[in-house]
């Protein structure tokens, strides 16, 4: 997959993430919930930490620590997208991860926290709220795991069969 295609996919994910967060912040007050189904709400919440609010109770150093990790990951992902451009599913999955990482990085740098708003639950048990960026990272990781289980022919085996 050509690098510009991978980066375009990441840009689409980033745009959808930022637009959805902007819309939710303009439509809801902090903590406000809008029930949509018997298992899903829109709710505006902020997460200064990482996944599952890890490090959210810290004094603020986590903002820059997590931003550094996300920035470094973005640089590494762009390198991998270029190096493995012949691996289409791998690049597609990395594009989703890159777009999601950049969406949360933007929030963390500009706001000091990540905007979350998707709230799934069963009864009184709620999954931690998340956003489009988190969803893209999850989808990218799932596709990467799926891709790792695909049978890939060893180039040496191909040469033996040709003889």
C-alpha cells in the first residue's frame, strides 16, 4: 500500500475523531448523559490518563509522558508503513492505529485530557467511556492480530516448488 494511501486513511480516522469530539463537547455538558438504547449512552467525560483511566489520578506528568509515547509511536508507525508497504492488511491496520493515536495525542496536548463519550453498559455495569480514536486503535490492533494468523508462504518454499 502506498504511503500516501496509508496516511490518507489515518487522516480520515483523525478527522472523524476530532469532529465527533467537537460535536459532543458542543452538544453536551461535562457528565451529561443521553441514553440512546438500553445498553448505550452518549456521555461527555474527560480522561487525563491512559486506557481504563490508568494514571488518571497522577499530578499531571502523565500528560507529557503519554504524549511522548504517542508521538514516538506515530513516528515508528510511519516508518513501518513505508518499510512494509507491500503488506496491505498490516498497513491498513497501522493506519487505523496511527489515526487513533494522533486523535488522542491532539487532545492530550491541547486539552490536557482525552475526550471520551461512547458509554456501553449492561445493567449497572459500564465499560469505561471511549471515543472514535480508541475504537480505531482497537480495530487496527484486531486486524493486526488477524493478519498475524494468516498463512504466509515462505519465499524459500516458493522457490522449491518452482524447481
